[in-house]
C-alpha cells in the first residue's frame, strides 16, 4: 500500500510561520514584563531591608553607652563568649563594658579571664576555663548592675568591691558612685577586716580607660610637663594590691596613666636617654631619661621606642607609643621619678610633685 503525501500550499506554510513568530514575540514580551515586575518587587524589598537595618543601627547608637578601644587580641579572641553571655543575662548593650573589665582583670592572659572565681567564694584563678570565667563574670556583673539601678560606674565598683558598696553608696551618697566614696569604702572595709587595703578604689577609672579618654589637662603646674596629651591617673604611687600576683602591700614605684596604642609617650623634660630597653617581662619596653644630676624619668610598657641610648631629647618629644608589654594587665604608661639608677621601688619619688598634680 502506498501513502500519498499531500503537498501543503506555500501560502498556508507562510501563515503558520507568522503565527509561530507572533507566539515567540509574545512569549519574549511576557518574560521581559515579568522580569521588570520582579525587579521592582526586589528593589522595594531591598529598600525596606536597608531602612530596617538603618533603623536598627540608630537604635543601637542610642543604647550603646560605651565603645571599647585598645582591647588586646588576648581578650577579643573570646568576643563570642562575651556577646553570648551578655545577651543571656540581659546586658547585651554593655558587651564593650564587660570586655573592658576583662582587660583590667586579666588582659586575657589568665584562664580566669574575668577573675570571677572570687564572686563564687573561691580563691583567685580557681576557674581554669575561660568560658566558665566569662559566664560567671557577666552573670555577676548583671546582678550588681541591676542592684545599681542601671548605673554602670556604680556596678563596676561593686563588681570589684562586692555589692556591699552599693548599700554603702545608698547610705552615704544617695546611691551615686564617686571615686571619693570608693576610697572611703575601701578604707572602711580595710579597717573592718584588719587589712591594709580593700579592693581597688580606682577600678572604675582603670576600666574606663578602655572605653573612653580621660579629661584633657592642658598645662602642667610642675617642673615636668605631662607625659601624655590627655592624662588620667589609673594607679597611684605607693602600697597597693599587685594587679597580677594579688600580693598585698606591694609597693608601686610609679604613677600609672591610662592610654591607648595610638598615643605618643612624651618626654617630661629635656635630657639624655640613658636606657632604651626591649624586653617581655617587668617594665617591658621602656626608656629612662636623665634630666639633671640626681633626676631621672622612666617610661614603661611601651609598644615601640623611637629613641636610643645617647639621644638627646626635648621636653614634649615622643619617646614611643603606649602599650602593654612586660608585666602589664592592659595598655597604660607607668611613669617613674628616680634620683639614681638601680633604686628600689620604695626609694623612688612620687612623680605627682614634679608634674604639679599634688
């Protein structure tokens, strides 16, 4: 059987081609139109998301009271723990504060990062797990923060001296923090306990150096100029509890100033550099300048030194950058006033007099 194929007329074939072209054209138009609609929807959603993100940033700016600076890598490596427990205990907006506390407590150099063993009634450095130390430290801070009515400075001092400081503040200073009140409470508790000293009455200032700059003091009234452009005393000359060893009645042979790594350390007077030492213990990187016979100034814990032995320096000249080298719990300048090289700490002179800070 033979099939006979009927030949399609050319006119009919042309009409089919035209219909196919029209269908393809309409499909392309439909796809393009759909893409335009999708782009408009995505753009609108993106704008909403950007607006929401900006709103979140604005809200955060109004709740974050303090921004940390100069936090060492030894502490920032635990940042996720700080964020986790700050959120868990309701002090998320003060994550920077608790990280600054860790800088003051340990500088991240000890496993008990926040030195929170004592808040559990245990001996120093009993907690040997950084995560547990941060958990307990943030938890305890959240408690004293609540008791302090949201006053960060009052809570900080209570973290160091115990919640009894809050009761003392309510009784003697309308529930407000002041350095004078911290000194009074420290002396009161020292007498009560039969100790030479109780807590750190400068704890708030020591923590705040990692959160904000101290007040600028333009001109020194003493024979020496200031070693920093902006100064804030964070530890006094004389007996204190050693911040690293915990030794009671440890003699502090200098004056400590809060500073950050970008700050220049300035010569307090004209003189000759007699020591420019790089080391990892004790003073760390330090410079000693001889001004006149029987008068030396020493600058310790610097990150970098800009001078060498034998250099002549002028008052106000940069000797190096602020740091935390050697036996140090955080960025600061340790300034000493010596009458001869090799002096014991107790033989040195309080720099306050030469700086006109008395």
